[in-house]
């Protein structure tokens, strides 16, 4: 993993630390912390990082690289654990009804067809890239279904999307500096960014300039 990618991962880790700190605060205040958060999206993200960082068992790049990957995995599963166990009473499982198999099956099939090398680790890495591009869909579907989202949820999703834009900046930097171009990662990243665009628009127009709570326009 290049330095630019690790910088993006570092920001992602800081984001998850902040999210878990907010969760701890909610424990103390007895608030409905995970109301509006899609547990299915968080499970998909945990699966993404699990399949991407299997190289922890096969290669060593640096202590920093290894530590950041382990921390990222621990925080991803800690978030899932908080949603489904510690805060299960505030988790809205009825609204989190996206059929994730509609994502997993096509992504798994595509990872076998389009990859850089037909080896188990390479296929799983490709699977993680493809899956990450669509892992946010259960969360966006949940917001659409409920018609609104609390400010803590929208802020979390905004910074999650911002973390992904750092990858775009990293790809541009590596292309100009190293001449490196990863077609699979770039195309998947662009697809994921497109999914975030509508959310970003609503975030700026309804959350930052409004009451802090995102409410979707109701159909006439």
C-alpha cells in the first residue's frame, strides 16, 4: 500500500475513532446512538477490510502499515458489535432492509471475471474493491426509506464520503508522480463517489444550511 493510500486509511481510522468516541458518549448519556445507521452497510465495510487485508498473513511492508491495517479491522468489527449488541435497542432493523445478496453475488462474480491475477488473494482483494464501491447502498436505501436522518448520522456519512475522496486525490497524485494507474480501483472509486453525490448535495443544502437534520423531499 502506497503512502498516499495509507494517509487515506489513517484518516479513516481517525474517523472511526471519533465515531466510537461519540458512541461512548451516548452510552453515558443514554442516547439512541445508532438510530438511522445501517448495520448492513457496516457489516459490508468490515467484510471489505477483511478480504483486503489478508496480506497481513503473507507479507510485511512496515510496522506502520501492519498496525494501521490491524487497527482498521478492529475498529470496523467494534462498530458492528456496538450496533448489533451494545446498541441493539436503538438499531432500526426494520428500516435496514436492503437485500445485501443483490450486491454480494454480482460483486463476487465480477471479481472472478475482472482481476489482475487469478489467485485467491488477488480475487479477494478485487472483491473488496468492488464491494466497497457499493457498500454504502444499504445506508442510502435506509435514509430513503425513512425519509430523514439525524445530524450525527449525516455527519458520519459525510466524513465517510470525504475519506473516499482522499483516495481519488491519491490516485491523481500517484499517476502524475509515479505514472501508476489502477484501473479497477479508479473505476470502482468513481462509481462510489457517484453514489455519494446526491447525499453530498442534500448534506450541504439541508444539513449545513438548515436545521442540522436531513429530511428528504416527499413525493407529491
